[in-house]
C-alpha cells in the first residue's frame, strides 16, 4: 500500500461536463472519503451570472476542486474569489479541452499557445485569494507533442506564476479535422512523456490522466507521478472508488452494503426535497457493473413507471440487491 501525507491529488476523479454534478459528486463522496473530486467544467460567464451549475460547496463534501474555463484574466480572478467565498479551497483552470466550442471561446487547449494569459490569470488569483491553483492540460497541441514543447510550457508556467500543480492528460489535443470524441482515443496515449516531466521537475506536483482504468493501474502510475486522475471509467464503474481509501491512502475499507444503504438514504432525502429521482439515479446505473442482477437493476432504474412510483416501494425492491451475498 502507498501512504503519502498531505497530497490530496493522489487520486482524483476528473471533471466531466454533464456528469459530475452535485448529485454525482455526493454519491462518489459516500463511496470514497479521500478522493479529490472536481466539479463539471464551469465557464467564467456561468459563475458571474450565478448559474445553477455553480453551487455552494459544503465542507463535509471536501476535498472538491472547482474547474473553471475562460480566457479573460480579470474574470478568472473574480471567479476564483467567488469560489473561495463559496468554500472551494482548490481551483483548476481548464487548459485541455480541445472542442470547437472551447476554441471559439478561446479557452481550453488552445491556451497552450497563449501561456501569458495562463500566467497572468494565475498570478491575479494568487494576489487576491489563498485558493490553491492547478491547471489541467494536454501533453501538446496539434503536431506539437514533443518533450521539448511540454517541458518549455511547464517551465514557463511554473517559474513565472505561482502554480506548482499540473494535471496532464497524456495525449495530444488536436484542434482541427477531428471530433472531440475521437480525440479521446486518437492519437496514442504517451505516459512516458509525463513520467519524464516529473523527473525534470521533481519539486512540482505532476498528476497523470488518460485511459487509466482502475486502482491497480493507478498504483503503477504512482511510482512515477504524484497523482492519478480517472474519468470515464469511474462513471462506468463507480464502485472502483470503494478500494481507493484503502489501497491508495491506507485507510479503512468500506463494505458495499453500508455504502449502498447510505446512497439510498441520500436519494430518498433528495426525492423528499422534490428533486426528480432520475437526476440522481442516472449516476448509479452502473453501480452493479458485472455483478448479479445488474441487468434487472438497470431496467428498474431506467423505468419511467418506477420514477413515478412512491419512493418507499422502489427502495423495498432495491434492498434485494443489497442483501445479495456477492455484492
């Protein structure tokens, strides 16, 4: 087991637009107390206009980082101040999104071409608030994915700003002639480039991201980096998080049944507050992945008829899953 103090970035769940909302994060926090969670990517405009996406962060749900996208240095700084007042202690700047929308808005991966904006934004934040800053980037953009490019980028940011934490998706961002979805698999992942960066900058925190499937693979990457970040695989199999506190942080191992009871209790509470049940249950469709009854579970969760039923009746059915010996 790996034990390392004072590193909340040791295991992270990636910010996933349209997925890691407040309900998703609460479920993940029930499963793992130590994992660093991230909000969805939230634009500076959404924060300044008080969008519903931007919500107060309750202390008991920490550690949670807010991920912000934008390119206006003053607006980014203002959003960091607002976030800190709303109890966010960690902020992440998105310098990795390759989408057309991001390019048109001049945020995300395209900012790797404009390090001055990143540097000024980070320093503005540091001058106005004690919030801890990290950036999430790619190893390069378009044809620039050589070690020299990434090394110069990291050196530039880390020496001219206060940012010392870099979350690096080990794949190049392609900003033309390819869809964002394809860019999640093309070009080939390059973990060695990130390992070399950690060797080059031993005093920086380097967190690796991209196609990491589980805790077993995470432990391998942690031999060469300060932290790992998983995204889609956590959403596909949320119970991966169950072993994080034990295997990554050497903490107590939680039982599946206890976790499930807490999740159901949370859902019940939210439904009683008039939150539509599907907004929460959509995040646990895959919680029984590869387990007995998983097909019946999905069918039950997705049934429109069940969504309208009395919540107590539905939960009586759910208990059949909890009681199963193989969960």
